[in-house]
C-alpha cells in the first residue's frame, strides 16, 4: 500500500513538473506574431493630413501617434509603410502588413475582405469647391465633374450616386485638389479634415456646409490575425479610456 502511495505521489510530482515546464513554454506561445518579429507594421497613405502626413522624413499625424502608443503597449516597435490607399487592404490581406491605419472608413464591402478594430474617430465626406462655384450644396452635384481619391469612400459613393463617367480618380487628395484649382474638375469629395487642410493650403477654395456622408474610422487587419486584432483593439480602448487619443486629436485638430 505504501509503495502504491509513493508511486502515486511520484506520478503527481512528475505531472506537476510537466505542467510547470509547459508554463514556461506557453510564455513563448504568448509572444505576438507579427510580420517582422518585434515590429508592428502599419500600412498607411501619408497624404492625408492631419491623420498621416510627412514632417520632413517622418510620417506624423493622429494615426501615426495612436499607432505608436498601441505598439508601445504591445512591446513592439512601430514601422510605417507608406503605400497608395488602394493597396492597403490587399497588402493587409496578403500578410504583408500587420494592420492598415489610414483614416480608413468601415464599410460593409471592406468588411468582406478585412476585419476592423473598434472605431476611434468619425469622418465626414465633404465637398470642396472653388469660392465662386455655382455648386452651392450637394443637391447641385448632378452632372458635375467630381474629383476623388481612388478607392476611397468618396470615390465609391460618388460613383454610385453620380455615375462613374462623372467621377475623376486621382492618386491622392492633393492631386484631386490641384485638378480643382486648374478647373479640371468642378469639386472634390474628400474627408473633412484633409479637406480643411487643403482649403487652408490653397487659395480660392471652400468647403460646402452640407455634409455628403458621416462615417467611422477604424484599423483593419487580415481575417487571419484575430489575436493581433484583439490585442490592438484592447490597447486602442485603453488609450480611448485614459484620454490619450483625445489628447492626440486635440494636438492635430484645433477644437473650435
Ligand atoms: N475615409 C476614406 C476611406 O476610407 C479616405 C481615407 C484616405 O484617403 N486615407 O475611404
């Protein structure tokens, strides 16, 4: 009987040791898998002030700073890849980037290709016109030439509402606004914060009072990166809660 007890105790001890050893292994398993070990690679299109734009050689802006804080929380180093807006989702899908953060609007169509974090900002699609434009409200857009940035929601909605033939696509917002200034298009539909920045930087332009669409911005992930998505989302929500995101937004967008 004693022998049996001793055997039983030995079995329990071995089992405990195995579980214990497993514990240290599982620490490794907990390490977040990213495209490049130790880095959080974010794809963006750095032509979208105040969310992402260049200050010298560096990409700065609301998204860049929020992502920096998220990376910090996850113990990763942020790496930003500046690519065209329409290659962000394919790049995230194919596992080239860990996430896409680019003032990106959540849409049902995009949800078929990628997963989204919780939303961290509201975007508004605005219409920029020349100061002396006959376009007074969005009711005057029928038959007008509308400039947009390729594959953005401005592009998608305008193409749906006014027909592809009336929409002229540009690589970025700056090029669309340059076309407006040169009378090559009658207006530009673009998110309101970049719209404000472009109107400020170019004389003779204004934003219509009427909003074209109101939308939510979020970070996108591959459908295969659910663990990373959850961790980033948790970090994002902590940053929302402790006021860090508001602080970053206030730094870039003057509260009026
Ligand atoms: N919010 C718009 C979209 O998601 C535009 C984003 C952008 O140009 N960076 O389509």
